[in-house]
């Protein structure tokens, strides 16, 4: 089972602009000292025969390294300026919550790291060059200076890549595709997910929950504020097993809690003490913002946010909204084919220990379709695409409850459209797509019955 705390640390490192540049700077320091040691050893004579080793004097070496180092500082400042502009455009066009996706871009981090590493390398080599008039024996690190030239050439190539990359990452198609990729990875990671044993393995029933659970269970309250970024399921299971407890989680990842919020209901209540409360609080990993590590709703909300901004009167870009709906339908098609984890978690002996707060497919369709439907009352194309998306998702359903959720949204769109759309031709198009949904749902029902 993955460690959610390590996942949070790794996610924080990936979302920073200093982690990869710092690693590359460390590599540059190690490279500089290693190559300088090789230069001092005097074993580089055979390389001089190749004709590409630097053979100039100390003044030329100093001038070369100084020019490269100064150029790297200027290019780094320019790259940072372009990056900040890209972040400003992203915040205004796609929403500030999508800045995290841009901060995670490995291309930008590598480019900045390359420039900084080249600068540091040149400085470290520059300080070792000695001429005959410096009071020491002359020393010109030929191999080191040659490598600085190679790094400068590589930096020029990286700069060309950066100019192209900076112009593509802010394109709406690329932004939507990246968020959709996050959604796909979240689906693969989170479904299915088990903690302990599920009830299908032990043929358990909900009747195992004590009848007096709601009355006698004692709540463990939160001591911190923030979004639940992850829950250490293994830690909760160990706590429940060691103390013989039954825990019912009141929140799931992605929800915002405040001090005093009821995190977990514990039964029997006599086992509750300060130490237990601290242990359970430690199992909940909080942060200032949401992420997709254990929160499948987060990438869905991001795509919905892009769609809502696109159809807002200030932007009026329905084609972007249509692309978002296509990506949302692709994600929901994957989800509807997955087995959602059981909320009932058992230990190795078959005892019910934890009741999780699960997410359902119906809830995911609500957060996906409801906001777009409400804000697209005047956009026929968006509503048509919503119905087409529902029809596509319906063709992949396996359970009647999932089809019922899709039918509910299709009816809501059709009903709203008949009430708010005045043009008869547009209403006919809506009705046609609605019937297409009905046909897809009926086809899947008949297929399951066979």
C-alpha cells in the first residue's frame, strides 16, 4: 500500500520550481570538482590529440567562463520572466487552481535547472584558473573549460526548446489534455482500492454494525484546518485492530475540515482517550489545497472549472467547453467500468474494523454535469454535447444504479431545455439527443439481462 505521507512530500516537491534545479545544481558542483580533479591529475594528454580540447591560456579561459556565466544569468532571468507571464495567463484564463499543474511541468523545471547548473559550474571552474603573474604556478583546467563550452551549447538548445515549450503549455488543448491525463492516472491508482478485507471475501453484511453504534459511538474531532489530501488507511486499520475498535470515517479526501469537525466515530466509546484522538488525527493528512492523490473529484472539478469559465459571458468560448465535456466523458467511461471500493473494511480475521466514506458514481456525475447544465442555459451546443456524452457513457454501464444516475441528468437537461429554449428546431435537436440517451440505456439494460 502506498504511503500517503510520502506521496504528499513527493507531490509537493514536484509542484515546486526549486527541487529539480537544486538537484541539477548539486550535479553541477559534483561535475566541477570531479573534472577539476581529472585536470589536475594530468592524464588528459591523449585528449589533446583529438583537437577539440581547449588549449588557450588563462586569460582566454577566464574570459570564456565569464561570458558563459554572465549569459546564463541573463537567460535565467528571461526564462523566469516568461514563466511568470505564463502563470499569470494561466491564472486568468483557466483559474488559479490550475497553477499547480503548470508548477508541476518538468520541462520548465529542467530548463531553469540547466541554466543554473551551467552558471554554477562556470563559477567553480573560474575560481581555479591561475596565471603566471598570480604568484602560483599556471593552471588552466582544459577539460573543465571544454565541458563549459559544451554546457553552453546545450543551454542554447534548451533555450530553443523552452521558447517552444512556453508557447505550447498555455494552449487550452494542452491544458485540458494534461488535466485529463491526471484524471486517467487517478482512476488507475484509486479504483479499486482496498484496506483490510472487503465484505465480498467474507460474505459480511451491514448487519454487523452494532445497532447502538450511532448512539454510543464517540466522535474524534479534528484539531487542524485544511483540505484532506490523504488518509493513512493502513494506520487507521492498525489502530482499530490493536484496540478492537470499529471506526466510521465522516469525511473523505478532498473535503475541507475545521477544528472541531467530527473526523471519525469510534465504537466502543470507552476506548477513546487523548492518545487515540492524536493518533487518528495524525492519520488524516491535511493541506492548503486539494490534490488528486486520493481525491478523484479534484481533476473532474478542474475540467468543469475550465468549461464554466469558457461559457461565461466574459469569455464566451463554447468550443473549449465542448473539449472539456469530451474529456469528462472519457474519464467517466473509465470510472463506470470500475468496481468502486466497498466502504466496509475487514481485518485478516474477518472482523469489521473501518467504515469508509466512499464516493459513488452518482456523486461524480452530479459534480460533473450539474454545474455545466446550470451555466449553459443559453448555449445549445453545450447541452447537445452533454447529452451525447451521457449516451456514450451509458454504453459502458454495467449496473442499473449507474444507468439511473445518467438518466436523471439526461431528463434534467431535456426538461430545462424545453422550458428555456424558444426555438423549435433547437428543442427538436435536444429531444433527438435525449432519445439517443434513452436508446443507449435500454440497450445496455437488455444486454445485461441477456
